[in-house]
C-alpha cells in the first residue's frame, strides 16, 4: 500500500486572531448592534416618562381647577364687559 502523506503544518508565526480583519468586523457589528439597542431603549424610556409626567401634570391641574372656584363676577360686571366688547366691535367697523 502506498503511504499517505498528510501534511499537518500549522503556521504559528502569523498574527493572533484578534488582529484579523474578519474578527474586527464581527466585533464592530456587535458594538454597533449594542449601541443601537441602547439608543432605542433610552428613547422609549424618555417617551414613556414624558407621557407619565404629562398625565400627572394634567391630573394635578384638573384637581386644582376643580378645587378652585375662580373669581366671582357679578351680572353687572358681565354686562359692562359685554357692552365694551360691542363698542370696540362697532368702532372697528366704523374705521373700515
């Protein structure tokens, strides 16, 4: 039988694997993926927090409005206000 010559020659003089271009590309893709996840996750939290803060502010302002009775205006003051608006509207119509 013929002898089979298997050449199992490993070259240990080459650079380590972490200096190979394929390894650097894999690491770059993983870091980019993590960066995208961090940015999107932070954005979602900010939007959710703004929505929660807005809901709290509107709830507080609604309670304040319900609790406050506001200034009381007499009917006489209301009539004076209406007349002043009519006078201003009439003056604006005369100027045109």
